[in-house]
């Protein structure tokens, strides 16, 4: 009886078979190549090349686990082949093991220092790990070995962009395109470099070229939408974002930006639907859920109960509780024999309404009593950011950190009171509060409740939240201070003009609020005002938005339907500089506020330019901001409670030219002398509130 297995195939036969298999593999006939590799392995299970190349097919067909096993077998049989280690790295990368992949690529280079693809792949890993300088070195080495390596040039450009070396990035993308003019990724990424450099028209051309090369390139459609939005072509931007989500329905950022483009033009229902689609693709708190929270505040039909219930439901679904028991442990010093440590967390430490209000507060804090820590989620910095840094005792960049990492930093800093600015707006991170990183947590400069059980207080004032008559619902305890808002007087504002009605012979009403605040109910009420004041005009302005045909047509069509002649509506376009923007108030006699989302910064600016504002006070904070500002400068009679009073007050003021002239001359002084510009007084009021919070906690 013969106990031996079958005789192995002759080596020359296997060599011929491996060459045939490799030929089919190279020509793209993967199925036949795989069959031949398996025949070889049936005859010789330890055949290194067959195991390796079968592993490569597994990589190509999306099976990195099987690839890993096969290529490992090849390396065991012959550990000295560089390509084996290189493809093992690719399998490991596909398995989500970047550290092991990096080691495999390094082993490849150790065996063959001239292995261009290994340098390139190692660059990819280093790039993903945030090691940008090291990644750039690897891409450059790959290019040195293979000068026509277009992909390496393209990825080098990506790294240089992240290193804020825009000109060098453009050069790298240009090299990639010179090598391969049909390289869609390089055209797309060059467009993004141009967009960074504010060369938006060049960016548009690059994105369109990428789309010509690859019509199903969702990222390029998305980026084109962003460029068109910056160019003021918002209707076209919406179409580009729609193309992106049609190509890739799981493109969460595209749903988000499509929602924001709709919201900016006042398409509230469409915006909310887009945000919901984006949220379904993005678990946990995110910029998209923040945008959804924000958009809800524009809905004139949403009751306080509905708003609160929606906030609570989403918070409970998307905001995790404390990450560990340690989150509930007090780590701050037990008493105040040292300074009170106050933390401020925001994405708006720059030229932004929240930034301006916060700067007036932080810039007037008493550093002898308070240590200021700023936790900055900043994606852009400007001169205002520099002022924040100069006023903060400690500056903590948190962009890219997880909630747990931010909470750990706050605990390490021993913060007594943590203030979360802006709530669920922009890139703010109120979800950090769920980790309870500080003994006391405060909501400030937010448009609504955070709906978080871990948020202890909401700093407010007695006008936006009048005592004993608050119907708004919230999770925080209200803490009134001297005024909810505070500004530093604008340094570059033009002088107040004379009353334009004296020259024109008619009253010009004005609103410089965002179009998304101008809903149908607002337009209806403004139509009543125009009917009540014959021959009056209404001037609308917000950057260059009213140059958008669909927005112009909607606004003018609404007034026509209310029998208001089109020549009574003045739509101003132009994304002008701040001083020129304020100068436009020289054409306005009376401001008209919006609802349910009233104006804050716009109302302050109107008052500063001598223009009184009529506001309709609603039953929640977001609709009482504008009226609160007028109240704080002694013009509470312009903050009315009903639509009828709104029309009556506007008509009465329009008929009182002497009163308008007097306000024109005195309003700037009133504002400057009011709590709205009393930074030191506001800071002292907030500091006292902080002290009271700490004492209420029972701490000495």
C-alpha cells in the first residue's frame, strides 16, 4: 500500500502556470487568474508567489481579511520580497489597522528603498494619522523615484493645503494635471486650493472640469455648490448640491449644505427636510443637528411645547450621557481661596455676533478675581480671534478633539464654572456638558434652551425672559443679569445722517435681516404697515442675497399679491464692507423687525445709526431680542405685543417727523450710555452671577 501523497507538479510546470495566471491577472481577467492560482496552490500550498498574487486579487475584490491570510503565507515562505510586505500593508489598511499597515510599508522600504509605491502608501497612512510633514516627505520621495507619479503629486498637494501652503499646493496639483490632464481628483483639489485663496471663479472652472471628466463625481458637484454659493449664485448652488446627493444619497455634508442653501433663501421646509436626511446619516451631535436646531427657531407655526419637545427628543437620541462615573466627580478646587476659574467654549471666537458679545464680556473681566480659559473650536481666525487670545489667561484649541478629550482637558484645568456659548449653533459643542466636566455649567448667548439636564443655568435678562410671565420651556435655571446683550461700540461706523424723509418727502422703512427671517407672516404684516403709511417705501438688504432671482421674485410677488406696488419695495444688493453697510441706514427712517426670529445685531446697528426699530415681542427668547434692545435704550414702546400694535406704532412714528428727527440725533448717545454698551457693568453683573452660582452650590 502506498502511503505517500500525490507527486508534486514539476517546478517548470508550476512556473509556466504562474506566468499564465499572472498574464490573465494583468489583463484584468481576475476570475481565470484566481482559478489558476488555486490550481498552483493545490499542487504546492506553500507557493509564495501564488499565495501573494491570490491575496492581491482578494484586495482588488474587497476581501482584505482573505488577502491578509494569503499574503502572510507568502511572507512566511519568502520574507525577503518587498512587494509582499507592500501588499500586506494594503490589506492591513483595508482591515482598519493603520499602525500595522505602516509597519508593513516600512518593511517594504527597508527591503527596497526605491519602492515608490511603498513610499506613497506610507504617505497615505502618515497623512491619515495627522503627521503631515512626514507624509509630505514620503510623497516627495515617491516622486523622486518616479517623476511622473501624478497621484503622489496630488496627495502632496492635499498635505500642503492642510499645512496652509496654498501656493505650493496649487503647484503640486498643477504637476499632477500636467502629467495626467484627465485626472479629475487633481482638478477638483486644485479648485479647493483656489477656493481657499478666495479665487472663486478659478475654483468654479476647476470643479466644472472635474465634472466634465467624471459626471458622477459627487464631491466635485458638492464643491461646485460651495463655490457658486460664494459667488452669490445660490439657485445654481442648490442645483449642484442636489446633483451631489442624487449621485451619493449617503453624502451627509451635501445634505447639510443643501439645507443651509435652502434656509438662506427662506425655504424653511426644504431646509428642515435636508437636515433630517443628513442627521439620519450622522449619529450623535454634529454640525448638521446644530443646523436643524437653529432652523426650527425660524418656524412661525412651532409652539413652545413643540419646540421644547423636539429639542428634548433629539438631545436624548443623539447626546450621550456621561462617559464614565468619573464624569460626576468634582475635580475643581473646593473653595475660592484662589481665583474663580471660568471656562468659555465656542466655535465663534471670531467676527460673529456671538463673538462680538462675548468679546465685550471677556474683555472686561476682572483678572484679579477670575482666570479665563477659552476652549476654541475654530476653523478660521481673524483679528477678533487675536483679541480673544489677548484677553484669555489660557487658550485651548479643541478643533478635532472628541467630547471626551475636551471634557478631560476641562477637568485637568480645574474649571469651576463652564460656559457653553452659542448652544446648538454653528460648530458649538454643548454635548461636552453631558460629561459634566465642571461642577457648574452655563448656557450663554444661545437662541434657546440646550435641553440638556446637565446644563445648570441660562444667563438672560428680565426683558427677554420677563419674571412670572415666561411660557418658554427650558431645562436650565434662568439667571438674569443687567442685559442679555452687550457690544463694543463700532469703531468704524460712519456718522449718523440727517433724517432721509426730510429730503425724500416719504417714509422709508427698512430691514437688514437675513431673508430666512422674512417669512410670509412677516411679509403680510409689513404689507399692512405699507398700506397704513401711504407713499412709504420698504428697503430690504442682506449682503447680496436679494440679487438671487428666486428670492427677489418671491418677495416682490408676495407684495404684489397684497396690492403693494413693486416700486415701493427697494431691494439693495452688494456684499459691502462694514462701514458701507452701516452707511445704507442713511436711506432708512424706521426699522421693522422680524418674527419669530427677531434681529439682535441688526437691531443694534440700526439703533447705532439713529434708526428706531419696531419689534413684535413673541412668547420666547428668540422673538424678544430686538424689542429687548429697544427697551434697554428707553424705547420700550416700540416693542409691542400684537400685530395690530405693530402697525399702529409704525404708522404713528411715521407721522411724527419731529420725533424721528429727535431720535436721529440722540439714539447713538442713548445706545452708548445704555447697558448695551456697558461692558464693565455687564462683566461685573455676570461675575456676580458666577459668584452667586458658586455660593448656591454650598462652596465657601
